[in-house]
């Protein structure tokens, strides 16, 4: 439930975290856009998708931020008063789902694209992962907007089925493809799945808070902060790791490219570079 | 403490300085974005990070500016009255911390990236500098929002520990790496550390003003002006110096590139150019 009243500290916490997400997503997208020529063309599909994901997230957080500012208004003096929802519009939580419906399938496209697998293998992974991701988000939504804890639990459970299936595909079928990757990135790509598991794990926890009767303004503020951090890790941090994988693979694929792009020392001691990158 | 009332002159001073920061950061970012092809690819990582830092700072100053305008409103006619916070929202000072949390670690990334060191040395410097910078900002925040001078002093002191550690790394470990740099930029890079020390030194001074019982509207306006100037020097001026280092290094690395990019005189008397740049 959305609280009707926030203290000044609670209001500023949510306000600053929503703004932090905007800055993180927007400038990760801009950073990747500027850096796109600095990887080989065959990895640019992955980074282009990453730019789009961060861009979409920035857009939706602008909307969430505006909705929050419109929902909680104050009449009080100088930073001591409370912020009430009574005088404002209703806070729209549906934005997050619209965002996730678009971005979560794309996050999996990013991961598969940076592997640069044969087209048939890539397709086999994507026809499994993308519909499962969309289904996972779509099944969560009816539970989120329902006031009824039974319905919330039911849809939470249903949405866990495609989530488990995604993890199954990532940790079994993808593992075979990881073996074909250069040694320097295999470890990073393996860990990327755990980052995904860890950051995606925040969403069901926040989702289930009402079932544990954890309510009130503090719980709601905690949920907003949790969703914000999870979105930064799952999209912006994730995208930067995908970019560093794309850069290492570009250098490995093409020594001339490494010579132009890398530092002097990188060129002089490639063994050193590979070792430290592993 | 945020004053409840500002004179017309105080209001305009803060307003103009906040706007000056937006212009400085935004157009430094745009200048560097346009100039990116004018340095060798191996130095573009440093300048890309500089663009992102100035961009993030511009974004946050837009927010600070908006928050300031929303917080202080006047009912009087024609520029003679006072501006009161009573009628507005609370001024949000947390933005600065959100900005610093993102940009301060990146300022150190910029400095290390322009050196174009071997990847292993680069990593060794960054794993020390980046977490220390984030910790320094995070430890300052509880003191800043606390109304209690004891807590302010305590967190100010705690936050000085990582700051001292950063200076230690910059003035000892980085010195070794400076020796590998071309003669023409060694002096500039050495001085850059003093610019960083000087501009970063403004923040703790402003932070400690309440401990010296320097309060009231004038002190607050002074703090806003001080933070604004420090942010321009530490980000925009710093970025332009990093860019000039990247340009000199690009010319030194590749005589053909210098011939295309440099002026006639640069090409005719390279010795003279190196000497004057030193």
C-alpha cells in the first residue's frame, strides 16, 4: 500500500534514489553510445540493446519521479514538515511493470548477443528466454495491483515458474555456450549470471513484503529504495560488465584493433593484460 | 541550516552561480564530445569518462536549480522584496551527495585512464582509489543531514580517513607511474593532483562551517557559491586539463596524427612545442 503521509526524511530518500536511478541509467546509456565505436562491429548489437535498455529505464524513472513529486505535496515550512498524498495525485506504480515488460526480455538478448554465437544457437536460446521473461513480468502484475494477499501470492507463485525456467536455461544450456568463449571472459560471463540472479532476486522479495504484513511508510520507502538499487545493478552495472566483455573479446579477436585502442603497455605485454583480465 | 529568508541580492547570487555551474558543465561536456576524434583512441576512455562526469554534474545542477526555485518564492513586486522559504517546498541538499557519489570516483578513473598504464597497474590504482572515494562521500552524508554538531564532526572526521588515503595513493603510488609519462605532460599531471587537492579541500571547509557557528543566510549563500566554484574547478577545469594532456600525448605518440591535427608551427618546431608544454 502507498502511504498517505511521508516525513521529510522519507520523502527526500525516495526523491534522491529515484533521481539517482535517472542519472545512472541516462549516463550509462550516453557512455555506451559514445563508446560504441571502441568495440568491434560484431559486438555492437549487444551494446546497442544495452543502450536501449538503460534509455527505456531512464525514461520510465523520469515518469516515476514526476508521479512521485505530483503525489506527495507539502504546505509546510523549510524542510521540517511532512508530505501528504491527500492533496496530490495518486502515485502510479504501474510504470515499473511497463518498464520491466520491455527491458527484462532485452537484458537476456544483451547477454546472448555479446556471446556472438552461431545464429541457430542464438535463436534457440532467445526463443526460450524472451517469452519466459515477458510471461514472468505479465504474471506478476495482477498480483501487484490486487489488494488481496491470496491473489498476490497466487500470481507471485505463477510468475516464479518462468523465472525458474530462465535460471534453468542460463545455468544449463548457456553453460555449454560459455565453453566456446575466450578464457579471459569466461569467468566474467559466468559471474554475470549470478549478478542477474542476485539483482532479480530483489524484486520477488519486495513483491512479497505485503504478505509478511510488513507495511507502513518505512516499508514502502524501503521497497522504493530496493527497487531503485536493483534496477541500477540489473541494468546499468550489468550493461557496463557486458561492455567490458565486448571490449576484451574485441581485443582478443583483432590484435590490430587492440594496438589502436589499447594503451602502449597493453600492446607491449599482451600476456600481462590477458592474465589480469581473467 | 537552510535559511528561511533571503534578500533579493542573496537570492540572485545563488541563482546565478547555480546557473553558471550548469552552463560550465554542460558545455564542457559538449566541447569534449565534439573533440573526442581529435585525440588517439587509446585516450578516449579518459575523455569519455570526463564527458560523463560533466554531464552528471549538469543533470544534478538542473535539479538543484529547480529545487532552489521551488523552495524560495516571493510575493513582492519588481525585484526589491525578499524571498521566503515559507511558501515553497524544502530545498533538497541531498542532490550534491548523489552527484558526488557518482562523479568523485569517476574523477579518479579519468586521471588514471589518461595515463594509459598497463591494465594490471591501472587496476591496482583503481581498486584503491574508487572505493575510497565512494566511502569518503558516503561517510560525509550522515553528518551533513544531521542537525547535531557532534555527529557532524564525527562523520566529518571519519570521512577524512579515506580522503587522506586517496591523497597518499595519489602522491606516492601514482608518482611512480608519472615517471613513465612523456616529459611534456609530467609537470601538468603532477600539478593536476594539486588542483584536485585544492578544489576538493573546499568541500570539508564548507562542511565544517556550522561547527564554527558560522550560520545565517550569508554563510549559507557563501557555502552555495563555494560548492559551485569547487564543482566547476574539480570537474570542468579538471576535464579540460585532462583533455590537453590527452592531446599532447596523442601528438607525442603519433607524428602523422600531429601533422594532421596540429598547427604548422607544431609540426615545424616539435622541440619548441615540447618545451613550452612542459
